[in-house]
């Protein structure tokens, strides 16, 4: 979207929402953008993969010419076909992506946006001829295996074969129905790091695959089933030709979904370790996308003024120090707040400070302590302790 699309930079808890104009399906897609308060608005939110942004499709936005990616266009076209005319939040349009200040503010709000939405729609792209077979198998498995009573912690490390015969289910080897389900779970959505926050924060979600509606719980439970049974996982890998978006990605997203509902947020390092290899257009988003569902982080952790190196170094220090809480003061000072005595962390603090300044390898002690068990993380990575 062109910067001319946006009248002003969003402030505070203001958000933009879009509405699809109910024109003829053959006419150019037309949308209206409106500004609203996050706390007062009624809307749905979209979770999807941006896809190749070199392929742009022309639309009308507030009566003016604009361009969006093919994936988002396909979803909005389907929304128009369904006559779903309520307000919608979709990051590609509703955030001015060329405005770093606005982007930072809005990404900090994203956990609240997805939590506030009446429903999160997960867009898996256009439907394929085999989708009905795959969806039917997932529903059958869910019913026969009592998926609605599933305990994510039971048998978490039992990587044994799934007994298809006793449940009256075809063997997965060269079976078309299993291949159809495998194709649904190899969708690029399962390889995108942002979807974790979008899924976990949602009060309610539904998956759209073209004209089909898929039950989110059924699909995610199917991902857990395949990821936990050797014969299913191996046949997934063979049938899909060792795809980049593997069954493990889908299983890890499903595991995060069940764990979050049961246990709540985990420290950032634990969240990161569960989702290695997931994609993001901006490398910083590998951290920022998980901040909203991780514990111990102030929203100011998300900052697009910082380089990837700065963000990665900060996360590395937090990890070495036992995932302390990250805070930032009004004057912009970053703080790592530890719940143990300084003596227990002293070696790591001195080691980090020593290697942070290779020019003189000096550790600078200062008297301006911010309180017990707190260290300042300044721009040149010095630590201050009592």
C-alpha cells in the first residue's frame, strides 16, 4: 500500500479497520479504511501468509487506486463472495508498513488486537480438489480418538506407531485420504512465526480454505497426532517430498496452542526454542512475533528502530542470565530485573560486560544502581550492579 493511503500516523490505541465493499464478484475489489479505538471497536482479525510481495494486485481503497499482495487479495475476494461485510483487521493494510514509528506501535498492540477480535480467521488459501477428503479424515480421526478430550501432556515423548487398523482407518502408506490431510498441514501458514501469537491470543478462531470452513481444534489436533506417531510422520515426509514446512512445524504450533491454554505464557527463550526455523520476512520478527505470548517482557521490547543484532544480543543476554524480566524506564533505560541475588549472576554479568567492549575489555562499575538485583543494559552493553 502506498503511504498516500494513510492520512495520519496512528496514535495510542487507535487502529485502522477495513471493510470490503459488496460489489459484483467480477468487479475490481474495493475496500474502505476507517480509524477506530481498539477498546471500542467490533471487528474480526486475519491470520495469513503474505506470500510473494512482488506479485501485486490492483484494488480500490477509499476510492483511490492501491495494490496488495495476491494472498490477501484472494482472502478479501472470498470475504466479498461470502458477503462477510463486518470490519476486519489485516496487518498488511491496516498498518502503514513504511512508517517505522507506527509499525512499532501497532506491532506492540497486536496481542491486544487479536485478543479483542470477535473472531480470528485463519486463511489457508484457495481450496484444492483433495481438501474435502483430508478434512473428512481429520474429522473421523478426531471423533474416533476423542480429540475433544485430548491431554497435550499425555504421551508427549511416546514416538510410537499409530494403530490405524484398530480404529478402522486406512494405513497412511500411499493412501490418498492421508495425502490430502498431509497437504492441508503442509500449508505455508504452518511455517510462519507470526501465526503463533495470532492463534494463541484469539478468543475464537476458524480456518478458511477457499469456500470451506475448518474447525481449528480438529486441524491442530490432527497435527499433534501426526507429529507424535512415527508411521504417520514418516509417511507425511514421503508423501510431501520432505517439504520445507514439515509436520513438526504444524505439531509445534499445535503444542504451543494446547500448552498456552493450560499453562499460560512461557519465558521468551522457551518459546523461541519451540519454534526454530519458522519464517519471517523481517529477521527481527523472529523475536517480536513471540514477545506477545512470552512472559517477562515489557511491550517496549518491540522496537523497529533497533537492528537485528541489537535485538538478538539482548535476547542472548536474557537467556544467559536465566530469562529475567525485561523493563524499560520512562527515560528509555533498559533494565533486566533478576529475582536472585547479584552474587549468583556475577560471573555471567562480568563475562558479558568483558566481551561486550573488545576495544578495552573493561568492566565499568557505577554507583547509580536502580534498586536491588537490577542491572542496566546500556547502548554499549554495560551492566551496572550494586
